[in-house]
C-alpha cells in the first residue's frame, strides 16, 4: 500500500466529513498516533479532525478515555470490547460525532497463542449510537502492522460514512 493510497483515503474521509459537517476523533494504542498524523497530512483537516488520543498504556485507556478497568482485566487491552470502549470514550471526551479506535500487538514481541503479533482490534462509533468493531490478523513487521492498521481504520470510517450517504 503506497502512501499515495493512504493519503487518498484520508482525503476521501475529509471530504465525507466536511460534506456532513462532522468531526472525527481517534483513540490509538499500537499505532501511537500514526493515524492522527496521516489525517493531519491533509490540508484543511482542522475543519474535520477534532483530536487524537494516544493511549498506549492501560492506565491511559482508563484515565483518558474512561475504559473500565474491568473490561481490560476481563478481555485484555487487545480486544474488540476494549476497542469499543475506547471509541465510545473518544466520543465522550471530544467534540467529535465519529470516532475510531485501534488497539493491537504490532510486535516484534508481546504476542501470545490466542493473540499473536499482528492481532489488531478496531472499533468505529458515532454519536448517533452506531458501534461496529472487528479483529484482524495483520502480517509483516512492526511498521507493516501499524501501517495496515491505519489503513483499515480509515477504510472503516469511509465505508461507514458512505453507507450513511445512501
């Protein structure tokens, strides 16, 4: 995936958000702010990007986004349940109407048998009550996993907004 492709997708997201007069917020763990960086490459993104939360540690997820400690204890930091709580927390703690959350294991270490390196969970939420999540098994090195995660997060937001336009 070229940087042109990911930039085109970020531009498409911006167009859709501007068209709907919406703001987006990000809640990132394994991507370490990479998605926010990609979004803010786009000139004019201040009109549709509200803020990004980089919540790498469990404590940051709890204190900045309000993720219940019990969710992390029960399901783990890398889970759809945690991603959903992160996305809801990003909405609650921002001016955005749309949020995306990414949490995963980029590697090279940190994986387990049931959550190997490359496991990434995503959630997309809207202030209208929409909540969608998924778990993906991405491949490659740390940089590849992080790049693919940003791409999937952008694709999910664009798909969600395009569905609403129909």
